[in-house]
């Protein structure tokens, strides 16, 4: 593999520097490297673009096996590379469910074959996501996939005894249970956030307390067991306060927020456009601002996309019949730039922390989320932060097009992505 010289990049948004890649690792970071050991290197003129460690998504739905009409590991990882990601964690709600060593190893192998980013399977907490019996947690961890994160995402582990047992089990190998916090009885028939808008539209409400009550229970269980719990797609101001309280007690809890919950509100549901139907639902303006502030102050640890692709027929229908979920890998960084960087809430070094360093740490994604410095793996993404353009899903690498941002102008564009020194995206085009 030849050398690559990235010239004039703002590393983590700082002063412009050169970065020399040799094979799979970063050989040097500094100025004037073109005059040193970079003879024969491929030159990438960064022209002041921001260079970040490759992004890591702790919450992606790749749909394979079973729903290849929505997404495959190949198309999903191509979408990930387009969005600047070098590693994604694939949720377990596939068909069959990823609740055995065999299924997680299949997903892991498909990720290795794709070559566009590393794929780390997430194992189901319970058999068939049914919430009644623990899945083969130990076998999945000991498998070739080396699973460390377990989740029934799409469904809540609502049985407190099952949740306690899962937390106890994963503690033995420093695993983490990622909870989809949704009390099922409180959300029966729910179609959107419960409040004034749901009442006016006549749609079943998804109350904030359905999320907050599960989070409160689970942080107390994690404290009791002395284990790690991760809160998926936190969406309410009340949830922020519970996580903040739990962290003040020293409870080992982490939390994520999606890009769409940082930007969009329930007011969009007035259009009855099913592209805005998602679980947890879009919340209020007050919730959005609380989430932004919590991501800025570290109460919320990371941004995770909850990339949820659906085929055209599952979204192009009446609201009540539509599937819940949005694609997000290819727009995530742009939304974070708009909501957090351009508003002054985060700088680019902090974005790297929330979208690379910390998710890699939580999920134990070795070789990812590392510093942009000599001797480190060359997992990198280059971002043109000055770019502004309208979102056109026709150009997505994902197999699905259910984006809430179609036609919306967003800032920033990933131009290059490197996975262990190999370019997966060059000048905005997949290799």
C-alpha cells in the first residue's frame, strides 16, 4: 500500500497540518512533511478541511439477515463510509434475530467482506427479542464476533428480573446492556409524542414518562449490580435529568442521542408525512434544547444514528400503517455541525469525542476512536465544513431513502474516509 499525504488539514479543527499515512498507520503529523519522508506519496490537498478520527456509530440497523429489501451489510457499510464512519455496531433485530453465536458471526463475516467499515454485531439480550429468556450472551461474547454490547433495541427489556440478570451476566466480561427505554404498557397504540400536538391530531401519544421510568429503574439496577448500562436514543428533558443524577451518584451509565432528536420536533408530524414517524418519537422544542445542552456538557456521552432503513412501501403509506425509523448514516455529521458546532455548543475536537472516541470506548471497538497522531491506525475522515447543500436521497449509498431531510439545506460534507489507510471514499465518491 502506497503512502498518502494529507496536506493542510485542520486536525480536530485546529491549525492546518500535514498527515502522512504509511500502510495501515499514521507515520507522521506535522508541517512541511512533503519535504521529508513523503516521496512518492499520493497527495490529498485538504485545503483547510477538518480531519477527524473515523466516526463510530454505536447504533446502526443493517437489516441483514432477513430484510435485505431495506439494507444489506454491504449497502449499509457503503452508507457508513459515505458519512465518515469507519466502524458501526449492528443491532440485533434481524431475521433471524442475532441471539446466537452463529448469527452474530454471520454479520461479522459480512462486514469483513464488505471492506467499507468495520462491523461489530450487537447481540440480543433475550431469545427472539421476546423478553422472556436470556439469549446466549456468553457464547456470543466468546464467538469470533467478540460481542460486548447487547440490546433488544426495537423492544424494551421491560422485565426487571431479566434486566438484572443481563446486567449481572455481562459484568463478567465488562460488557454493556444497551436499553431501548420504552415501558410497553404506557405506549400501547402510540404514534407520536404525547402532548398538545397529539391531542390536536388525534394520534395516540407516547408519553415522556414511558422512557424516563425505564431509565430510572435501569440506572438503579446498574448501581445495585455494579454493571454498565447504556441508554439508547435518549429523547426527553426528563431523561437527561435522570442520567445526570445517576452520573452524580457514580453509576456506570452512558447515553446516546440521535441527530434527528437534536434537530427535529413533533411539529413536523402535523404534515402526517410518515418520514417523521420514529421511535422514540420526535419531541418538543424544549426537549431538543435540553438534549443539545446535555450533549455539550457530557451528560449525554455520544451521538448515535439509529440508522433505520425501510423500503419505499413501508413509508409511502398512511401514517398509522407506516414503519418507524429514519436513515441517518449519511447525514449525521452534517446535522451535528448544524445543531452543535455552528451554534457554538461543541468544537470539532468535542465532536470527535462524541462521535468517535467515546462510542469506540463504550463498545470496545479496538483501533477506532484513536488520536490523530503518529503510530495510530489510519482510520480517518476529512470534512469540508464550509460546504452547504440540499439533501438528495437519490444519491444515497443506502438501499433505503427514508430521510427526514430531503430538500433541506445542511452544512458540511465528508469528502474522504480512510479505513486502516485504505480510501473508502475519495472526493465524495465511494471507491
